[in-house]
């Protein structure tokens, strides 16, 4: 099997690769400005950035290596919610999300040499109504500070989520079923 390179520093993506049986991979993180053209839909935005990351990662890899890149963003009414700048920003984001539906989109690119596929996954997340004291208590855990949308569904942020429609792992940052299908087209079969 070809060597797999994850072009991401995300510990959640690394954990998810290990969970699905990819334990022998290297991490090489390219520097990429996460800029994108105006007028793109949320799935187009994350796909565009994922391809940009793949282009940058290609310079760090050999043509024989399989490179995986991803970009995950949270959108509320098609407005992007990034990582909070501070606790006040986290409270602003979480207050906007509570009692509402938002969408988490991840663009994934798998590339080997000049062959490349990019796909996007979208998951709708429904937050329950929450009191400000609950949101403040969650912020005090520190968990929201390095996450898009100011929450982590795999941690205490799960206590704010009423339900999901779509791929749970996508909300963590890597849609593993979609990725497994993409890898199969490169001869990497995870259930063999």
C-alpha cells in the first residue's frame, strides 16, 4: 500500500484516521492562507480550501504518496463561524447557535500524483435552547476556544446538541465514510 500523508495538524483528524484503521501515516502540514473567492456556497468554500491545501501539500510529498487534506467550517444562515477570538466571541457564537440549526461542511481532497478527487460533506446540527449560564460554564472549560463555531461535538459541547442530520464524524472534522470511499478509488480498502 502507498504511504498515506495527512496534511493536517488536527488531533481530531489524526484520531479519526486511527479509528478507521489507518495507523501508518505521516503528518506534513503545509502553510495555506484560507482565502476563497466570493460567491461560493458553503460546500464550494470548503472544497476550494481543501484543494488549495492539497496543492500546497503536493510540494511536501512524492508522487507515489496518497495525500489527504480537509477543511471544516461551521455556517449559520450561510455565514461562516470561525474559531472564537476570545471568550466574549465564543459567547456570541454559542448564543447565536442555541435553539437553532446550523451546518457543518467539510471539504476533503485525496490526491496521488496528478490524480485528485475533492468532495464535500454537509451535516445539519441542531442546538437545544440553552441558558447563558450554561454557555458561560461551557466556555470556562476552555473547549470552545480552538474550534470553529466555538464547540466540540466530541466533548462537553455534545451537551448543547439536540440532534444531528448527517455524518457525526464530519462534525468532528473528517467524514470518514466519504473518505473511505475516496481512498478505495486509490486502491486503499479499509474493510478488507
